[in-house]
C-alpha cells in the first residue's frame, strides 16, 4: 500500500503543477494581449503627434514669410509679436524626439502597470505637438488677416486721399473760374454804374418821368453797394455769391436804363426804340449790342462768310449807341476822337466796332477781308476811318444798305 500511496501523492502533485503552469501561462497571454492593445493606442497617439511635428517645418516657413511680409504693415503689431513667440516655440519642439514605445513584453512595457505611464507620456507629447501646430496656424492666420486689413485700410486711405486731392483740384478750378467770373462781372458792373449816371442825367434833361429815373437810381445804388461788398477769396460759395449779386445788380441797372430811355425815344439819333432793334451780340462790358434790323440781317450774312473763311465768328463789340452812351464816350475820349453826340452812325444803329484783337488792324488778313467783302452786303469801311483817313479806326464799319 505504501508505494501506491506515494505514487498517488506524486501524481496529484504533478497534476497540480500542470494546472498551475497552465493558469500562469494563460494569465501571461492575457497580459501580453492587453499590453499589445495598449501599445497600439500609444503608437497611434505618437504617430498623430509626429504628423503634427513633421508639419511644423512648413508651418514655420509660412509663419516667417507672413512676418516678413507684414513688418510695419499690420493694424495691430501685437499679433506679430504673438506669432513670433509661437514660431520660436515650434522651432524648439521640432527637434524633440517622440517618446519611445517598446514592444509589448519588453522592458518598459512588460506589465500592465507600465501602460498608464507610457500612455501619459505619449498623449502629452502628441497633444503638445497638435496644440503647437494649431496655435501656430491660428497666429499665422491672424497676422495674415491683420496684414490684409492694413492693405485694405491703406488702399481706402489712398483712395480717399486721391478723391480729396481730386476734389481739392476741382474746388481750386471752380474757385479760379468763380474769381474770373467775379472779376469780369465786377468790371461790367462798374461800367453799368458809371453809364447809368449819364442815363439819369440825360433822361432828366430830356423829360423822362420821375418814376423810371427813380427805379434806375435805386438799382444804381444797389450796384454801388454790391461793388462795395467783399467776399472771402478762399471760399467758392462766397465768391460765387458775390458774383451772382453783382451780375443781378448789373442786369437790373441795364434793364432800368433801357426803360428810362424808352420814355424819351423819338426815333432820332441815339433815341431809337429798343423793340425796333435786333440784337447782334454782347459787348465787352456785358451790355447787349443792337443794330437796325436790316443792318443786322446783312451783317449776319457777312459774318457767315467771314466764319467760313477764318473759322471763327465775326464778333461785335459795339453797335447801336444810345445818346447817353455817346455822352459818356465824348467825356472818356474827347472831341476829335469820337463823333459829337447825335451825329454818330452808332446812334442810328448802322455802325459796328469789331474787336481789334480778332485781327482788325491795318494789314491784318481779317481786316483786309472785311474791308473787301463787307460791301457785298452793304457794310463798308468809311474813308475817314481808313489808314491816312484822319481818324484811323480799322475796327469801325458802317452800313450803307
């Protein structure tokens, strides 16, 4: 019995050892499988971090390009400082090695308790790389956006500056034109104020009604007040307003003067009825110029031929000269230089003075042409006005019908 008992004891011990070995082996296999699965997760995390790390070089190049292009050209320089900081951080991380990942069962990953530490290191490294990449991309985008905004702001500023310069140029041109107009209107108003005194004196002596003379006197006073007024020379509105005021005063004086003349019109020299005259232009003082209508019609024919020859209109400076204008001309130029009031063909509306500056000087083509061709339509250069004629006036032509 004793040998059998010993055998049974030995067999039982062997069986227990086999069972224990099998259990231990099975546990080791489960641990290894767990370690392998955990290692795969760690490798994935490291790979993601490495991908982010590998992209940093390209991101750094783009960021540095953005910094170079935007120097002094951003709306907020703080974004450039922030990007520079991210670039520096990314450069440091670009050289850091990824945490090693041992094979399952090897040193560092041979027990389940190794998994937590390895996962923590890998995850931290991967998150650092991804966060750095994301922050660098975001900071680069902010700098690029700030640079773009700076460019847009600059373009807007340049456009506004150009528009302002163009407007200033336009305003300067308008102001210059307004000043030129004011100067011209002022000179014309001075003539109207001057001539209206002759109109007042003459129509009074000729028996004009007090009412029309009072109206003319009132407008003359308004003209004098307009001449005394001033404008801000740097203000378009002020200069324009004064020009308009003076022009309105001049027109009122001229209209009132013709109304006064109408009350003493009797058909004699210098006393023609305005309604029976035809307008032929505007004189240098802004006063309408008239002629007897048949004379005006024939002058129109001469003018058409003149313009066809020279490519410019035949202008009239002076035509019909009312008696008061004749009195003024006598005072200005003196006897011998102008006809005695009541004797000039200007007073009959059958004489014109053409502009000397338009070529009406002895020997000039325009003068020679008009002297030769005017008679075809009744307009002649009188003997006394020709060279050597006594009172040489190459600009004076008379209508003979």
